[in-house]
C-alpha cells in the first residue's frame, strides 16, 4: 500500500524522479517552512501571495499541459469562489463557522458553473481552438456584470457586491477561534500548495492520469480504445476549476478584498503565461515559474520603475524564443543530462 | 470593517520618546488652537508655522512619505502627473519652503466637531435639504476674491522638524494586487510616516483595509464619489456635493430643465448619477433619460442616437477612462450640439487639449483645480512645475491635490511636533487650512474631507477655457449630514447615497 | 418621433456597429483566422496604425487618406520584421505564439507610453454630419461602412483570384503538401502575417479619429475582434467575419437602443456563446453547409 502511494507520488508524470531530486524537494520544503522565522511578517505575507496563485497555475498545467485543453478564462472560477466566499462568510460575520461555510460554498459554486459550462463545451464537441475564446467570453461576461453592481440593489444579505470598486471587508479564514493571518496564513497556503502538488502528481501518475495524457496526444485514438474522452475532459475541467477556486478563496482571505478586474482580460492572461513560461507539461515547472514571475513583477514595481512592463514583456519573448517548451523544464533536462553524463563517466 | 482592532497586529502606539523636545507638543498645540480660536477662515491672516517646531527636532533619520501611483499601464496618464506633484512638493519642503496656512481652530469652518457629537448642519436625517447658494458676485476683473500673489513662503527649516523628507515612490502598474502588495511593503517594511496614494476608487478600496489594519495615516488625493468615513484616511479631493450640485444648478438655470445623463457603468458614474437624480428636482430640473455605459465600450453610435431621441436641453456626461472619452469626438462628428456638463473631464485628462476643437464646445465642468486657473498664485505654481518638469503635457486637478496634500502633511507634522502618526492625525483634525494653488483649502475635521475653492470652467468652440462662476468655499457637508464625526467616533467605512433617506425617492 | 426616422437611425446604427466589429477584427481575420496565431498584440498593431496616421497627418501634414495608406504599409513592414525575427518560430505552436504576442504587446504598449507620452493629439473626424427627423448621422461613419464593404470585396478578390491567394489557401490547408508542390510556404507565411499586421494598422488608422490616441487604446478592440473572428469560424474567414459582424450587430443594436449599452454588451457576449454552441465551426461553416446543400439539390 505504502509503496503504491510512493509510486504514485514519484512516478514520471512530472519532472524529477531521481533520489537527488526528492532530497532537493524535501530541502526546498524545509527552507520554505523556515522562511517565516527569518523574515518580517510583511515578507511572509508577500510570499504567501506568490504561493496562493499556485493552485490556479497548477490547474492550468493540469488542463492545458496534461489534457491539452486551453482555458483563457479560469479566473472566472477564481472570481466566483472569491465572491461566493465573501457573500457567505460576510453574512455570517462573527460566526466562527462562516469562513468554512464560505469555502464550501465557493468551491461548490465554482464547480457548478464549471460543470455546466464544460458540459456545453465538451459534449457538443466544440473545436479545440475555440475553447480559449469561449472561456474568455464567459469571464468577460462575468466582469461586465460585476462591474455594474455598485449600489444597494446589488446586496446579498448584508454584503454589497460593490461594483467596480469591489467587495471589501471579506473575513479572513478561521478554524474555531484561530484566525489565519500573517505567519499562520503563510503556513496555511504552504500546506495547501503542497497538498495540491502532491495530490495532482498522484492523480496524473494513476491510470486516470495516463488516459488524460493520452487524450492530449491523440483524442481520436483514445476514443477508439473505448475511453469516454468527453467525460474525462469534463472531469479535468471541473477539477482545474476547483483548483482555480482554491486560489480565489486564498486570495480573498489574504487581501480581504476582490474586484471585477480580477476576472478581466489582464488577469485572465496571467495563469496562461505562468504555465507557458515554466513549461506547461510539468506541474513543478509551472509552480516555480509562478513564484518567480510574481516575485519579479513585484520587485520591479516596488522600485517605481516605469520599465517594469517592458522588462516583463521582453523576458516573455526571450523565454519563448529560446526555451520553447518552458524555461524550467528545459533547465531541468539540461541538469539531468549533465548529472547523467557525470554518473556514467564515473561508472566507466 | 474588520481587522482594525486585532490585538496581534503591531499597532502603532503613540510613542512618547519621539516627543522629547523641550516643550510637550500636545500642550503647545492646544494652547495654539485656543489662541487662534476667534479667528475665522475668510478674514484670517496667513499663519504659517515658521520656526515654531524647531525645538521638537529630536528624532533623526528621514521623514518617509510613501507614494503609490500608476506609472505604467492604462492609468499612467494620471499617475505620472501625481508622481511629479509629489516630487515637487517634497523638493520644496526639503528646500525650506511651505504653503501658507495653519490651524483655524474653533470658530473656523467645521470646527464644531470638536464639541458636538454630530455636526449640526443641513437638517440631519430627513428629506429636507437646502441647496448651495449661487456663488459670489464677480468683480470687474472676473474674480470673486482677490488673493495673495505668492503662497509659497519660507518654512524656517529644511524638511520637516529638521529632518529631511524622503519620498518613496512606487508604481502600482494599474493593477489592484500590486497596489495591495506595495501598501503592505510601505507600511510594514519601510514604515512610512504618511501614505499618499490612489487614483481609482477601486485602488483606494483595495488598500484601505490594510491601512486600517495598521492604523496608517493615509491621504487619498483624488476626486471621487464621496462617502469615505475612515479615521485613518484623509480625502483631499473634491466630492459630489462640491461638484455636482453647483454645475447642475447652473446648467438648469442657463440651458433648461431637461437633463440627459450618460454615465460610466461603475461606482463613480452610478453614484454621481444618483446625486444628479436626487438634486435636479431641487433646482427645478428633470432627468429625462439616463444611460450607463460599461467601461469597455468605445463605440457610442447607439448612445448618441438615444440622446437625440430624448431631445434634452443639455447632457450630463460622467464618462471615465480613455475608451469612454471617445464619446466626445464621436458626438461632435455626428452633429450633436447639446451643451454638456461634467465633473470629470478636462481637469483630469485634459480632453480640451487632446481633442480637436470643437468636440468640447460648451462643456461646463465644476473643478477645484485646472491648469488655467487665472490667479497669480496659480501662475507661480505652474511656472515652478514646468521649471522642474519641462516636458509635462498638463497639470491636472489630482496632481494639484497631491501637491498641496503633502505640504499639508508637513504642516500637520510641524503642529504635532512629531511624526508620530496618531499625533499627526490629531493635528490634521485641528481645523487646518492651507493656501493651495486653487485657493484656500480647509481640512474639515469631522469628516476628514476638504472644503474646496470650486470654479465652473467652460470650453468654447476653440477649446479656450474660461470661468463663468466660482464658489470660494464649498463644504464637504454630506457626511456631516449623516452624522459622521470622526473626531469623536472612529469609523472605517464608505457610505453610499442609499444610506441617506434623501436619496430614496 | 416618426417611424421612418427611427428606422433610418436604427439602420445607420446597425451599419456602424457592424463596421466597427469588422474593422476591429480586420487584421485578426488573417492572422488568427488563416494562420491560427492567437495574436494578443493585435490591439497594439492597431494602436501603431493609429499612431502612424496621427504623426503623419498632424505633424507631417499628410492628407488623412494618404496617412491611412502610409499606416497600412508601415505596420505591414513592422509585421514582416516581427514575423522574420519572432513569429516564424511559432507556427504550429499556437500557444507559444500566444505568450510571445502577449510579451510583444506589453513592450509595444508601455514602450509607446515611454516614447510618446500618455496621449497624442487627436485627429479631427473628417466630413460633416447629416440630419433627418431628429437624428443625425456622421459622414465619416458612412464612409467607414463603405470602406468596410470595399475591404471585404478586396480581400475576397485577393484570396480568390490572385496567385498569392491560391498559394496562401493551399499553405493554410496543408503546408507540407503545398511545399511539396513548390509553393514557397515561408514567403507565403511572411506575406500573410505582414498583410494581417498591415490591415490591423489600416483599421487602427481608420478608427483613430473616433478614438482617443493613447498607448493602451488597442485593448478596447481585442475582445470584440476575437469574438467576431471566432463566431465567424475558420471555414472561410472572410465570409465568416462578415457574417458574424452583421449578425452580432443585428443583435446588439436593437437591444442597445431599447435597453441601454450595458445590456447591449451583455447580449453581444451571450449571443456569441449561443452561436458557437449551435454552430461549433462558426458562421462561415454554416453558410458553406447551406450553400453545399443548395448546390446538391440543384444537381439533383
């Protein structure tokens, strides 16, 4: 049983299968765990922002990298979860079960919308290249709607949707009387990110994961083998929407705030870019790229540098020109090659 | 609002070691206020605080002013102006200069808040409301009041309390998430003494919870829809009651009662339209049509046809952002010749300079500042600005607000005798006035908003700006009417018109 | 209000809305529709066209029609350079192209802001206005409608009757086969991308007088452009784009007039979702199917 689980985690659905890799992985996790003890609460909170985007990015990797379906509108599920959490937890303010109810409600609402939408898309066999645009239209629709919800008529219970200015005063997450803020929120994010990563790795190493990858490689062939590809695509879509929802929930718990621009065109492009830069066919690569790109963006902007956007744009172009499959993946392969050569050199 | 009283946060308690000067600053300020108690705002002699604070120069290290504006991205047009305004103000403070002004104290505008639970103005809580007067009589020179020629004077020290002022300016990239991160960085890591930031209301609402969590002194310098009642936030831009009512009143008198409103479909547009809806009947007007346009729309053919179908006497345009300013050239090309009024255009995005005449012919706009303000003190300000930034295209309303706000902060810190944030907040609540380029600005203590010198500017067929009416001081009275008194009761929320029975028709 | 005046005004609004959608989509029809490059820099190419037109017209004093033509060629040349240096490596890797064009759009947008500042002086809208029965009509929008029709005809001719058109269609259908048959596919790609960029520049220049000339002005066109092209479908991109801009405008105009701009926008978005659901291959495929059926019926 244990060996089976270990096999599922360590399988080759993602880069890094060697012993050295896993030692490195554990060291990295320990370093992340020790980080808050060395820095101010602000730094920790800032890194938790990088971390909380990871589930969304992993969802992109799962859907796009492993299943071959690109969604340009996964921020819609991010937003739906965030807003639903705000409504439920805000209405139950003071009740310590409010945040938990909000989390469940947020996940459910996202899954529901994603489920209905994905049913339309996959069961009507929409052409693959149209899916990004369909998802984009959905998220723009959501943005247009939310943008005009200023005023009292858009009140759910005691919570105002808030229009373009957004929903404010969203409660932080709490279990019992323990409120997750600052350092504790950092660890909360870290645990969730780790769980998402390991869970997804297990999923992708399972038989289900292999079928999903087969769909990406050749949908027709997979179908002829007798697999219902529509059901699997549907399931992967909903799963990735749930991952986006997790990010959305963490986001509102982090900033206590959400606006319609969170589901707009600019935000919609970001997860796609994280996935593409890191290398969408590897969960770990996407994870690393998400952290690095968020860090670079913030560092540039905190220096009041007008060239920030130009630098980020140039970095994207250069990355895609010279590392077409993703910079992290290609670096990992290069490292793998070098160490292999050394090992074989030592053996002879 | 949550988080404001979380005990596990490093709340900034007033530290007494900062006030190790010769005299206790609190006592000084109170005595000072008493001394000026009888002086009223209009007749007051300029009272700037040269020298007073020298004795408190105890703490070393720079005074840090955190500044966030959008230097890149869609909103950079406004952000860069405001960034330059902050640089200009800080360089002047460090060069030993200050704008005239000082505490007006009790007896001055709005100073009742020090004594009353809620400020006794404008019939509280009912539907009975008096509307503003029609402004002062114009003198022969076109000016209602004669003003000082130069308002920038020697402060008697370089920097604030003998400490140099350091401006930490950052770029929000027109992205709310980055705004939140930068706010946390400036407060937690750089420990700024004062935060000056915010263009859109969305940006302000994104960072205000963080500001409240750390009890950070925060100055929001933009014109906006009004209603923020926050003990840590001071709003120095003009708000609806200062802009909408005067211009609607004037337009109805001049052009007729039938009003068509076309507004951006988000908070600012909707709330300003609500003000118009509520007040037009008070001055004999009637809203015959109203359309809200999503921010993404840039083709106005249908909206223009709807205006024509309604046949109004004039059009109230509350359009925001560069997409939506397309309305003006498109309407002009379609031959739409109705007079227009607005509270946002010209003074912010200098549409009268950018669009070819006569797109903005007969556009009327109530502003608290516009580069063309024809006073000597403003000409001196404009000259100083272009000396420092010769390539700038325009000085907008918000840039002026940022400029005087930073000077106002410096003044408040000198009154407080310390940069301790709670003390400076108290000083800002002392009934402070400052001689800004626009005219006299008064920080109304109970609402943390400013009275402004409002001018009705209009553009002609060649886009020349002239001023048809002016109101030397319009109070930010709406929050007072709602019973807000931040001096006595801490609050951390934004009111919207629905909360006032007057707006429920 | 007389009914005929209202009907005329609605027709005019329908025409301008359709022309706006078509012009916004013009460059993308070629680049996304034919080459399958998800070009997120589409808006910035339109912005470049508007800037070139503004500079040549306002500062160099070129007459506006000439300035528009200059913008077409200037942006086409820029497109060619872009293709040679960057886009070339991304054929068949649509999603890599997506990230690269996003990067390019960031550089172009912010770069323009840094070089030219936040705004350019506007171009005066050429032509006057006509009025009838309480409504008035902009002459320039009438010209734009006419130009759109001319552009449709021109594109149709180019792809139907020229040698380049034949080669392009062959390459897009099956690049390997075309290459084997001696079509210089590399050159075809270069020309097609450059044509698409040039057309984006052209429509940017044409729409410049109706718009604020600013570094990020292109963003307003991106969403309508993508929706128009996708609703149109890939079977025949030109007829598809025409069909979808006409259909979407026919939905948006009456709803916008009756219920306001917000519901007009929402109706446009929902209609596009429904159309794609009913016609997964877009309008052009539906048109083609219809024509095929008619043809087979005739032969019977």
